[in-house]
C-alpha cells in the first residue's frame, strides 16, 4: 500500500478509537471534551503509525 493511504487509514482508525474511548470516559458523549481530545491524540498516533508502516 502507499504511504499516503496508510496515513489516511491510520487517521480514520486512530481518531475513531480515540473518540470511542473518550466517549466511554465522558458517559457516551462523543462531542465531549474527552472525546475530542482523545480523538485528536488518536489521529496523531494514526498518522505516525501509518507513516511508519508505509516506510517499513
């Protein structure tokens, strides 16, 4: 796969998982503080992971 596609996939999966974990912490609110913060952190980790996988 191309590196660009892996980065996009990492953003999608990372932000989704981060938002889900944040919503669990914030009692089901995806748009709460924890959902937004952990979604952003997950997206950044997804970019990093997709880049690393693409250059492996």
